[in-house]
């Protein structure tokens, strides 16, 4: 952009804006210092001799005194509303706690079942010869005798016996 024969680019424009902001800040700071040095004078109080009091005219007094019942009704409504809000909040929190307890119970049941299966695997491995430990764990896991025989390198008849032993221990 060219202004009055001077080419101004983006860089020069940003520098110019920064300079303007700096000048403005200095100007504001100087005004604040002047105000701080010369505070505005407070208005002088009016002497009591010049104060004119308004004429007092008797007002017509009400024949009925105000009923204190509306104040009591408002107070009762306020306390009732507060108690209702507290009750609703407690009910909501109780419902949330019940849901959390149900979720925890479900997780506990799943963990209990996992522990039972793990215990069955451990018992199966301890009650047989170390040679047949892997075969027994596979049988407890539900593998068929052919697969057990192939993986463990034992005869199919031996694998069938291991499966039968695992089923008898589960009961």
C-alpha cells in the first residue's frame, strides 16, 4: 500500500500500530498520575443555618394495621420450598448411589466367577502329575480330547481320561 508516496507494508503497519498503542498507554498513565497528584476537591457541606426543612403535613393514617399474615405465609412457603428442594436432591443422590452399588455388585459377581475358574485351573494342575498339568488345564478350559492329545503330545486315550477327570472335579 502506498500513502503520500511512502510504501507501507504489513511489517511497517504492525510497527505503526504498536507505536500508537504505546503512545496511548503513556498518555493514560500521565493522566492517572495527574489525577493522583491533584485529587478533585470535595464539595463543601451546606451550613445548617441554610438548610430548609420541608413542611410537615399530617398524612391520613390507615384505619387498618398491616396484616402480619403475609409475612408468615411467605416464610412458611420459603421453608417448605427449601425442604422440598432438599428432599428432591437427597432422593436423586440416593438413586445415583443405588445405581453405583448395583454396578459394583455386578463387577463383584464377575470377579467372583473369574476367581472360581482360576481356582479350578490351579486345583486341576495340582492334583495331577506334572506331565499332565497342561493337559488338565486345557481340559478344564473346555478343549476336546483330540486337541489336547495333539498339543500335549499324549495319546488320545490319555487325553480322554484327563477330560473325564477334569469334569469330575468341576462337580
